[in-house]
């Protein structure tokens, strides 16, 4: 199945909310893409990320509570105690496994790489640990693009540093600059 639009996966953890706000505050209008935001969340605390992001973008922000078809011009937010994969242009929701370390970004990015190939874009923002490394590599290996928040602008630089060290992102910038650069890919 040929994909006609870009799908952008965004991964973040600690310090990710300010980075996400900066990203969406600077996102150019009329970007012909779908966005999927995966963050490390507490299993038992309902996320309000959709409400937070709604104040920083005119695009609809959707909590992904069940399987749903990806559409251009929408932001999909992975919710607490779940992981999301992309398959045949749909988001597929699964209960998060019992492991302590959350790997929701790798899970999302790996499936995005397989489904959207060169139309996949992975963005890593502030966070600790190394979630996103293997997924970013798969996106790159399948012809997609990887962009990373500059470690000196990240509240917690672990995730950006891990991806920079394990991959070759095409850009290492502040979140607002990453958002502005997306227009050049469309």
C-alpha cells in the first residue's frame, strides 16, 4: 500500500511537555501530515497531554483509546498504560507490557518505519534513557527521516543523546526549529 502523506512520530519523556509545546507552537500551518505523540506516562494516572497540546495548535488532538485510522492534519496522543503501533495506515492500541522500562517510542517508531517507510519521520525530544534508539534506526534504514532535539536545549538530554550516538539524525535542533524544518520535507 503506497502512503500518500508523511506520518510523524514524536517521542519524549522527562522534560518532554515544554519541548512538545515549543514544537507545536512553531509548527507551520498546512503541514500535510499526521502526528503521533508517544510519551512515558504513569500506568495509572490519566494523561492530560491532549488537553495541554490543544492549547498550542489549531489541529485536532485525539487521545488514542481504540484502533483508529490515521488522517492528515490530526495529532494522535498515546494514552496511559498503552502502546500504539501503526499497521496499514491504522493506529493499533495494545495494553502496555509489565516491564518497568517503558519502550513505547521504540514500539511506535519500529512499526511506523515498517508501515510508512520513506514517508516516516521520527522526532526525539527531551527524556531520560534510550527509548527510541532502535526505532529511529529502523526509520532511517527504511528511508525515513530522524530529527532530534539538541541536547543543550533538552531538560533531560538522555534520549536525544542516545539517538544521536546510535543513529545519524538529519537535524539536531531546538523543538521549534525542528517544527519549522518539516515544511522542507513535504
